[in-house]
């Protein structure tokens, strides 16, 4: 019998068995891991979906997945590729209906193909911005070789590619890929309660205001340019710049040097990574969020900042035009001069104007980036690939 939306199925359906495949379950994995975890948890609450997570075991602490099974496979060889021969057998033993791959350029791409060849079942690939032009130019020789050896085959054999926004869909086509593309954004949960102040906030004067950068500290995020731009605004002595996130090893000396050279060095705080409750405390302790990135899929940190009611400064490359439409953010150019100009504009706003922007951000995530609605969209996508005769959204 064909399933008709809105009419109950005559027989109960078995759960749709979904596997999430990712290179790392560690909190240090950045926004890709956080997005995958949040999606998995939202799917876990749907009555007709079961979720399992698979990853190479990188030897680091893993996130709490609140009851979702996590299966890790030991890594052999270099960590940058994360070859884990037990990964495919683990997925086969779980008898999955569909596999969702998060990220590119590592062994998980080859593992997904091997699983699909063994089962004849579909997989979805979320590049998470890794096919954007800037991302492809970064470490270009290694990525060209990876595409030749396994990555193009991985992408072209996917049942569907998942883009977080229209700009990422366009980047996928620009990269020469022709598979169907589903555009479904990341989401965010609104905080249930106000988090405790972060330790760095308690060290500031009571009247100080904090401009927060939160994310992986890499050249793509332009943190050195941000520090220099903030130094241009050094007359705004009530504002402090706080950089929160794990720093790329080769980039960290540049960050420390830029902060030490700034005339307002006493108001620049490079505090390292923050996860879980500490991450929420960072947002709760800030007055402004900034992401001067050159390339993003759909940044989880920006969505989380909106959920915490923070006004924001974003580049167009953050791929959040909705933030500008809702009046939740000001647009900045991805240059030191453009960042400084944006900071000056935001600093000249009144507290009430910034608060209004923050409330617009809360409204944005409630209306557009709601995980519950996004999980239902994603479940419908999985079902259309694995069980095309039924629909989970009925």
C-alpha cells in the first residue's frame, strides 16, 4: 500500500536505522562535530528513527551523545587520514538503512563507499563547507590528489549531497559535481537558562563590554586581522576582545604575537578552547559576537550566538544572509579595514540598539534554524532515499 501523507500507516514501521559517520567525535573537532551531534540528538527524539554514530578513534575524549550508541574504530597510520579498518565492519554489523557522512578528505570517504558497495544502500554526504573555493585552495595539492584517488568517487556515488545553504550548493556545482543536492541548514537549540559567567569575564571591570570570537582559531577565520582591527579601535576603552577556541598549531604564534604587539594588549584575551558548559558561559558573558571568516558552510558558532541573544558582525562568506535580513547582524568586509569599520559601527550603537539586534537573532533561530523542524526535514530526506514509499513527516 502506498503511504499517503496525513493518513496513518496500517502497520507500524520499524525505525529507520541511520548511521552518522564522522572523522572525530572529540569536542576539538569544531563546528562539524557540533552540528553532527546536534542533528543526531534531534533525530534521536523522532519516534521512527534510530541513530548510531561511527568514527575513527583518535584517542581524544569524545562528546556526550546522551544515549546514542557511538562505535569507534582504532586508527592505524597517520592521524590526518585516520585509516580505521574496523570502521566498515562496525557499520555492516549495524544493518543501517542509510549512512550520513560528515566531512571530506579522510578515510571516512573511502569507508562510506565500501559500506555502500557491500550493502547496496544509500549514503548522504555533508561537505560542511569543505568544497567552497577558499577551502579547495587551502592545501590544494593534497586535495587534488585526494579527489583523484577517492574523494570524487565518494561524492559522485552519493545518493545525495547535503548543502547547508544556497551558496554551498553553488560551490558544490562549481566543484564539478552533479549529484542531487538537498539544501537543509544547521540548527540551534535556544538555551534553557542563563549560563554562569566565564572566568575571563570576572577579571574584567564591571562596566566592560566583551566582543567575542568563538571557533577554531585558523587563518580562514582571520583572527590575526581581527586583533589588529580591534587595536585600531583602541580609543574604545570600555570594550575588550575575547578569542575563544582551539588554535591551529602553526597559527598560534601569530595570534600571540599580534595580541602582544597591540597597544591595547591589556584588553585582548586569548583564552583557549571552551566546550559544553564553558562554551555556553562564553556566549552568556559576551556583549557582541564576531566572525570575520573567509569561508564557512553555515557556522554553528554564529547560530549559537544568535540563540544567546548576541548582536553579530559577520562577513558575507559566513553564508547567513538571513541574519542581515532579520537585523540580527551587521555585514563586514573580510579585510582588516573592513573588520575595523564594522567594530566602530557596532561600538557606536547604543546598548538598547544592540539588545534589539540580539532579540532579532533569537527570533531568527526560532523561526528559521530550529533543530526540531530541521531534523524532520533530514528524516524525510533519509526516508526518500531508503524507503521512498513512505514519509516521516505525516
